[in-house]
């Protein structure tokens, strides 16, 4: 098994940090939860105020109480004194010290409570947006055309519902509000520093120039390594999924050592990518700490000189030190928030691109009601169709299935058999020609109402997590349990239900785990029978079962086909010989048509297919029956 060496696809791309059109759509998602967002912003403003109050109270305590003669030299302390006097609080002696300490503790407690509430409200908002968005995406996928799933890997669609939505949750919970808080705090600190001492503030902000270059270096490097880490972990996950799913094949061909060697390589590439990413963080934060320490040293040096010359107070220097420490922390956070914004913009771009993909198979403005009674006459006239432009899979297919008739489609792989079924079910639109049911063009029906009259049994049976009864009824609570049990016994599930202690309530795991391939197929036959469809589609429905199991469902197939219009794609002779008409397809065209006996007598393409394939299968089945 080769390791996937494809380059990073769109899932690995990062977007711009700010794109107005995406931001507008993102905020439309917040509207149902806007009060949490508005409340969080209000709390943020209050929390910013309480954070700014701490250094002011410290400066005022030093200048007004511990060194009262110097208080008038600090404009911030003087402002604090006037505010306290207006509130009637003491500003001198032990009472003033107690008042200052109490106010400081109140500001710390208020910061704690406001931050706690803000985190709670932003988390509620983010979780609400995630719930709404995931529900919206899943609902959109339920209505999407089948062609979307044919062209898009399921893993990529899962990424939209999981990883991409998580990136938006991070934006709303720890990105946008926290970014706004960092900006507000920075603005408040800048204002206070210039208010206290403009000259010292100017010198302090000189350190921002080297910080800008370091931050820009980190931003670009972290972005690239983040993308590389995502690419490498995707390869690790892909390799593990492939080799663990195919572990029996790996062991059968004794490829364990080879697989281990390949995994060691992709795992090592992921390790190296992570080390490169860690390198940027290892340099960035110590560099910012170093630069911030240089800035603090400049404050102590210049501020101490001004204290000695009598132009500045000790309280002002202490406030400066505290504010500068709080100033550098948001700067460090902004780089992290930048990466969050980039990832969120890229994720939102992919999510909105998916949501903007409108289904083409929709109900017309004035749908024609499905005929009642629904006779089930099927007619294709001159149908041309291709999955790709200019590459027709069907070329002028024309046939009619009268009500109650069974039409068998026979042909090599790629001849167009399943495509006919897709057009009949209106999963795709014809390129030209018409598909009519009961004389009405199927494009005039509401697809949902139209498909209710179809039953389908596929070669690859898909069962869901749930009980046997739930899988047979397809979770339709309106179907009586007696009808479900009767359908199960009619298709040959009686021995299985008798063997299982829980009977119909036996819990199936994912994809029908706990049942054999043949038993899963029998459940799908019961599902088709219990819904009593007017038109039945069997797409190689017995090719996965052994001859003994096939014998069990012979009578069930006869019961299913009786009185219904049936389109059967089959390789087994037993399913074809009962057909009223057999259509032999080759390269998208109907080359022969007739009953089984008529086509054998014609000694054409069908006869050769019978001799090469169907006769061998019948002989194998006879040998198996004889051995049994």
C-alpha cells in the first residue's frame, strides 16, 4: 500500500486574518445568540476597567499614604485622591491604607467574577453557534444532490462538520471577544501611561519596534508550520485508517515490517513538522520576555532618575511597571489570536462554500401530484446522460416497463445499468430525452413525494446503529410491529430471530455489525417488503449471498416482485430468468432485448454473457447445493 503523497488540499489552507464578507456572514450566525455576545462585551469593558484600576490604587497608596508629600507630583494619584474624596473614603493614615487595600481586593474579586461570567457567556454563544451550524450543514447535506457525494470524499464533508466548525467555536469563545479585550486593555494602558508621564511612555513604546519584527517573524513562520503540521497529521491519519481497515490483507501478505517502515516515515515527518512549529514558539515567547524585560529596565532606569530629580513619584514608577507588564501580555496574545482568525476565516470559507452549493434536483414551482393510484409504469425515451461533459454513459436508451412487469438489466461493468436506476430515482437529470412514470415526466414531481413509491435493495447493504426492527421500519414508528415481524419472517429471517434472545430488539452496531453479509441482505429485503413500494429496484441484490442464503430469499424475491414494477440489475441467473424483459447493455446502448429464452435462441451478446458468466455461476451454485 503506497503512502499518499498528494500535496496539501484545501483543508490545509489558511485564509486572511480578516475578510469583511466572511465576517458579515459569521456575525449572522451569532444573531440568535446575540445577547450572550452583547453581555460578554459589556462584561469585557467592566473587566478592563477593573484591571486598569489596580495599578492606580497601588500608585495612590504609595504617593498619598506612604509618601504623602509627593502625591501632587503624580497626576494619576491626584485624580485617584479626588475620586476617593468624592466617595467619602479616607485617603490618609491607617484608615486610608485600609480603604485602599479594600478597594484593591474588590477590584481583584470583580475581575475574577467578570472574567468567569464572560468566559461562561462566550462559551454558551460559541456552543450555540456550533449547534446551529452543524445542524444547518447536516440538513443541507440531507438535501444535497447525490453528485456532491460522488465528487466529494466523505472525510472532507466530515471535516466541515467537525474540525471547521470547531475552528469557528474557538473564534467566538477565545478569539473575537478576547481579541477585543486585548485591544481595549492596550488602549486603556496606553492612555494611562501617557497620562502619567508622556516622556517615559514614549521611551517605553520604543521597545515595540523590535517587538513588531519578532511578532511578524513568528506570525509568518507559525502560519506555515501550522499548515505543514496539519498536512502531516492528515497523512498519519490516512495511513492508519487504510492499514488498520486492511489489517487482514497486511497480515495475509506478511507486510507488517513494510507497513511499520512506511508508518515510521510518515510519523517522523509529522514529528519534524511539530519540532519546526515548536521552534517558533520556543524563540518567540522568550524573545518577547527579553524585550519586555529591557523595557522594564528602561522604565526603572529613567523613572528612577526622575524620582531622584524630583520630577516623578515612586508610585508613578510602580504604576508604570505594572501597566507595562500588563501591556506586553496582550501583545503576546495577539499573535496567537491572529492564527485563530486565519484558521477561522479559512474554515468559514469552506463551510460557506458548501452551504452555497444549491441542489439542482429540486421540486418544480408547481409540482404535479403523484398519481393516485400509482400504477408504476416506467418509460425511458431517447435518454442521453453523462457524468462528465462530452462523455455520455447512456446513448439514446429507450424502453418501457408496464405496471407489474419485471425488467432485468444485464451488461458488463460500466455499461450504464446503475446510471439508469439513478435517473429513474431522479438522483440525476437526463442530458436529453425523458424519463416518465405513469406518463408524467419525473422532473414535474416533488422528488421527496415521488421517491416514497420506490423500494430499493442494493448489493452493499447499509444498516444503521439500532435494533433490527428499527432498521426494517427505517425508524418509522407508524409501522406496526406485527407488520415488521411478518416481513422479516417472509424473507427468511425467522431462524435468525429465533436464535437471538432479543429477537427484533437485537441491537445492531455500526453498518449492521453482529450479522453476516447474507443476514444483512435479508434485513434489507424485509425493509423493502414492509414499506410495500409500487416500483422495486434490485441492484445486484443477491450477488453477495451464498447459494444457500439465496435459496432462502427466492420466495421473498417472488413475493417482492409480485404485482410490482421491478427493475433488476443482477448477475445471478435465478433473478434474471423470471424477468418479463431482459435488456442487454453495452457501452451505454441497449444492444438486445427479449426474454431469457428468446435471447438464448438469438445466440448474440446475451448468450455469450450467459455462457461465460451466468452458466458458471449456476454450475457453482448447483455444486454447492449438491455438497450441502
